[in-house]
C-alpha cells in the first residue's frame, strides 16, 4: 500500500514529495493489539492528556479488567468510584459508561464496524458521548487502517500544513480539505507524513 501511496503523492504534490524525502520511509501501521471496543475506550481515556499521563491512567484502568481486556459488560459492572480511582475524570467515566451501554445493548455495532464504509463508521461512533469526528477519524486511520482519512480538525495537521505550504496562519478545516484533495485516495499516508514532519523525530 505504501509504495502506491508514495508514488501517487509524489506525482501530484511537489511539496508533499519534499516532506516524504525529509521524513523517510512510511511507518504508518494499524493498531492490531486491541479490540474495536478497546480502541475507542483508549481514545476516550487519552483525550486532552499528554501521552505519558494517558498511558499511566489507561494502564490502571485496564488492570481493573480480567486479563487486562477492556470489555463492555465488565466496564458496566465497575462502580464510578472504581473508575475515578484510576485517575479518570467524572466526565470521561460517563463517556466510557455510555460507550459500554451502547455496545452492550447492540445500539453500537462496534465489532462489525470494519464492514462499514467510512461515513457509516463515523456516524455510529459519534453517537457515543465524548466521541467526536476527530476520535472517529483516528479509529478509522489507526484501528481500521482506512487509506483515505484526512483529519481536518487536527491541530498537528494544520500546523504542519501551515509550515510546509508557507501559509500566514493556520489553515481552516476547509482549507485543509482543499489542499489535501489532490492526495486522495491516500490521504491517510499524507496525514502521517504531515505529523512526522513536525514531531522532531523525522528519522
């Protein structure tokens, strides 16, 4: 996939070609170690936290489950105090309960989301409290490995685009979509390169 994506991106956008040269090989990978439910729960825990703090809290949270497997039914059996004790805010605990309730009732067909198109996945996930468009796009990109995801609300994408395309200010989501339109159907790979171009670790 990466070879075809890079060939396309280089051919349609000289600026992106330069980013690819600077960053090097594409290492975008799908997160295969989690279930769909765990992936969404993890993204909720990680919201608005630094990576290290979020990882610590998620580790404590997962330890409350048999064999460390985060599962809807078991989550619903945990008390709010138990969730708060691991470091979750009251709001995030409520979001996780909503995710678990919708999953357990079947309202959210979480384990078959991979059979749906991108728009349908976003439609289902954003019914969950605390799961917005950005979180749904991260699920599509990193859990399902969808090739054409451009998170136009992502601050990192906006910052990288501002620098690479010499914009005077951060681009609006509309501008991000307009610039990125030429990258289709490989916008996920372009997104990864934008992130890497500003993360201080291009190699």
